[in-house]
C-alpha cells in the first residue's frame, strides 16, 4: 500500500516534471530563419540610420535600446537599462544600465557609449533618423560608468515612448570604423560582413555572449522579395519562414496551410483626413464623418483586421473620451445635408451647393487595400449624395500630395507611439506630417499642454477635450484601429511583435 | 568604319545628355519631396522643421533647381552620380553592383526570344497557313499580350509551388552553375516572352518575302537542296531587318526588367529604378536611367555596325 502510494507520488511528480520540461525541450537550437523583406535594398547595417519599420526589425536584432514598451503589460520594460528614475519636475531622466553587457566587438556597455550614441543621432550637422525622437532632450550627462541622465528642454512625459527606437552602438565602431567594417551593437545577432549583399540579402549570426542568453537560432537571413505574391509563394514553398506585412485577405488560406499569423496593433489607425482649407463647412465634414461605415471598410478592404474607430483616443485607455464619437449613421449624414439645404436637384445622385455639384478630390495610394478602401468610401459618400473623384499615385508622391494640401479628402493610415494612446500627430502643427492644412490654435494649445503636463488626470482632461473638438468640428472621419499581420511559416516559433510591427526577442526565436 | 563609329558615339553622348536633362527636370516637376522618404509618414511623427531643414541642406535640396542641375552635371563629368538620399550610399557603386544582374537577365531573355522566334518563324513561313503557322500566330499573340508580371506569377505557381522544380525568386551565383541557371530560367523566359511574339512574326514575314524572291528560284533551279536554299540563301537575307529590330528589342527588354526584377526579386537596375521612383530618390532615378540608356545606346551602335557588315548595300557614311 505504502509502495503504491509512493509510486503514485513518483509518477505524478514525473508527469509534472515532464510537463514543465516539454515546452523547454521543444525549443530547438540551431538553424537559419529566413525573413522575406519587402524592399529593394536590404536594411542598412547601421541601426541608427534605419528609416522604416521593416528595417527597424533588423536594427532590433543587431542592437538594443535602453527600454521597450510591452504590449501585454502596457508598460515600459527594461532592456539595457535595468531601471530609471524621473525627477519630480519631469525634467531629468536617470537610467541605470545593465552591468556586464558586451558589444559584438567585446567592448563593455557604459554610460559613455549611450551618451555618444545619442549625440551621434541628434548631431545638428548630420541628424540621423531618430533625431526627432531626441529633440526634447537638452543635455546628456554621464553620472558614472553605468548611470546616464538626460535633461529635458521642457516637461515631456511621453519621452519613454521615444526610446525604444533609439539603439545603442559601440562608439568606436562609428567614430573610427576599420575599412569594410560595420557598426557594432549589443543585440542577439551580428552582421556577417561577407554575406551583406545590399541588393539581395543579409545574414546575421548569433552572438553567443548576448546578455539575455545565447540565441536559439544560428543565423537569420533577410532576403529581399519586393513582391508580396512572390513572398507568399516562397512561404508556401518553405524557402521563406516569415513574411512581413501580409494581407488580411490572405489569412484564411494561409492559416489553412498551417501558417501562423502574428496580428499586432495598438495606436495604428486609419482616418479619412480632410483638408480644412478646402472643405471649410463643418456640416459637409460632419456628413462625411457619419457616412463612413467603419466596419464595412474593415471587412471589405482589410479582411476583418481591425476595430472600428469612433474617436481618436484608443479604446479602454486612460484618455479615451467615451462621451463623444462618430459611428456610421447615413441617415444623420443625409439629415445634416438636407438641413444645410444641399439637395440633389438634377436627380443624378449628387447634391449641389450653390448650384454646383459636390465633387471632392480624393487622391489615393497605389496599393490594393488602400485603393479598395478609397473606392468603398467613394461609394459610401455617394450614397448620401457627396460626389468625389479619385486619382492614384505611388506611395511617396501620394503622401506628399496630402502633406502639401493637394487634396480634399484622403484615406490615411499611420501609427502614433504607444503612449499617449491617441491618434493625434497629423493635427500637430509642428509636425512634418501635419496634413489638415489649417491653423487650429486652440487644438494646438491643447496638444502642447497635454504633452507637457505631468499629472495624468489633467492630461486626460486635455486629451478628452481634444477628442471632443475633433469630433464636433469633424476635423476627420474616424476610420479604424487597424491591425496588421506578419505571417510565420509552420516551422518558425517564438516571435513577439511590438505594436509598431517591430519583432523583438530574436534570441528566443527558434525553428522546429 | 572608325569614323562612323566615332560619329555614332558622339550622337550617343548627345542622347545621354538629353536624357539626363529631361529626367532631372521631370523629376523636379513630379509631386513630392525626397526628404519625406527620410521621415516616413507611417512612423508616427517626431520630425520638426529644424530637422527637415538640416536634411535638405545635407543633400543640397535647399538650393535653386538650376544650381542643383549644374552641380549634378559637374559631378557627372567626374563620373560621380551622387549619393542616394534614402540610403546615403554612392549611386555609382549601387549601379555597378546591379548592372551585371540586369545585363545577364537581358541577354538571357533575348536568347530565349531568339531561340523560340527564329525556328518557329522560319517554320511558319516555310509552311504558311499550316497548323504550326496557326499555332505560332496564337503564341505570338499570347506572348505579346500577356502582362509579364502575370506570366511570371503563373510560372512561379507551376514550377516553384506545384512542381517544385525551380526557385521562385532571387539570383544565385554564377550563371554557369546549376543553381545560377535554375534561378534565371523563369525570369529569362518571362522577359523573353515580351520580345518573342514580335520577333517571331518579323522572322515569318521577312522569310515569306525572301522566299518569293527570284534568286531563290534560281537556287532551286540549280538543284540545291531545299534546306540549303532556306538556311543559306533565304535566312541570311531575312535576318537583316530582324537584326535591326533585335537591337530595338534590347531597349524593350531593358525596360521590361523593371517589372521582371520586382516579381522575381532579381537584384538588378530595373528594381533599383522602381524603388528610386517610389522613394523620389533623385540621384537613384537619374543614375539608373542613365545606365539603362547607356546600355541601349551601346547596343544600337553595335547593331548599326553589324547591320553594315551584314548588308553590303549599307555603307559607313
């Protein structure tokens, strides 16, 4: 009896132990993960000069920032900094660095290296891609070998949001680089110079001394495949393991084939932006706002990836103003237009203002989902009697067209930082991508007050007021909180993706 | 002959100068600011006017357009094509790295076109209105009208995904290696298809015209075998217009690489120029168009020289 009891305890313990061990054992060491990269050149070998999200994936493999925003906990988590203090007046950020972190060339991480990395990025004579992220910083002080302080020009409580795209490099590698060498980070992988082919692919090999543990994968290959259809064929063929930015419409088919989608997003958004210097009548803007069927757009153009957006504050967060909103209501749109006296007198389906048919200029970007959404919105607006005409342009010409005001309305996808969780930067008059084409001093004052206020309740009040103005003045038609997707093949595992789309924790990726 | 070649080279230089000038100013007229590429709209802000001004100054985009043009010409005279605004790398280096891939693809595409068009065109002419002639007519129509990106994807679905015989994309190693050959088959066939139809029809019509000529009847009357009549007497004369069109087709194929290189992830200039256009990266577009034009000019000078050599009626004057 006693024997059998001990035997039972032994068996149960063994099962529990195996249960604990199996997931760990499942992670295989070795192998090469192949990522399809949709561009025409491989990412820059220098993380600090990367300018797009796709390239920032690779930057994240080569180098680490001080901290990172964690989607799951909705908080900032340590990376190269183990902790940080923010002074009570919000003007001083002190970071305590991790001890014993090695760069790929064997040099140890110090506060000096962090300071030099930041100074390089914000060099006024040659600003790098992240210079804007450091623009709130006035001076940088090295307090001791493992402590650095950033002194702000003014209070900027969201500064930590800027820091996860500021990668730290070993200063010797960018100040006096040996010929043919690349800059050196302290990330889980390092560039293999002989296999860096700018027009084809780049190969990263594991850095066994990585501070968070030896990476599972031996290598990661980044292969340029500009065409999505080709990349998906390679994924199905098994010659590629990960495809960045798949289409929601392909997901059911790919999932049936055993592919693994990684859906991500937070403050990734899409709106119908409105040129306020052209569409000056708030009644017309409101009619546009109520005519847009957000759910239909998500289902019709984006394969169901996304959530309807009713206001600019991200749902369920500390600043969302649930008292205001713009849900799809075509009858309300028609009522507003009727009340304004804009009727369709010639019965062609389009209303007239002062005898002239409403015909809004609606440029779009030459990309399948973008075009589909634009055409759907055109139809939605037509149903309430608003006419539009569409033109198509490539990515950058389209963006610039909207930025410089050559449009009446436009479908616009973008993303803000994770904190504060609000779709706002296109209304900030200080921004390069401020697209609304009008001076909005009250809104601007509120934006600046909100971003320089330490007390969260007061900030929330500012942001709620901003949302009220945006909806009541119908400065844009809220569209969707869009979700995006990366697709992993059946053999790839362990990838985590930040809200921006950047995949991280590459030391824990593995291939089974 | 040398005088003729020098004259043609000088004309070629004038053509290049014209292309450079047109491309430079048409890029200035196109909407958009190249600096926008450095501050992507998708990245969620963070760019203030001081940073934008600093970036413009760095790439000389804050200067008047005419000054930018003169600086570009001055640098061009020193074979300096400038630096890409997007990557901050020398454009000349990037073009040199990519030109072999484009050249390889164009030559292989042309080879595919000639290898199909020549025999099929000859047989179609010799057996006019036969089943083969009718099939070749359909084939010519199909290869001319099917969009190359679509043909490329169809080939990929069949040979890469279903049969798993060929890699879907990329370029691997030397062309004479098995791996290199496997990688170029589909891009070359897709590219070659663009020229196959036209060449096939041209060979057929040129052959038909020659086959009716009196001197061929004389050759037959002399008792020569039909094969000798066709290949030794008819084909050589029929090829004269084909060579001219072949030269022009090189231009079509060089232009066609823009699509094929994107679909098959082929690391050539075509893909580079598309990327430059989308990014509004002035130096990249200018450099790539210049390189493609240079290739076209050189091939056509060569064709003119060969033409004179092949056809004794044409002289170097």
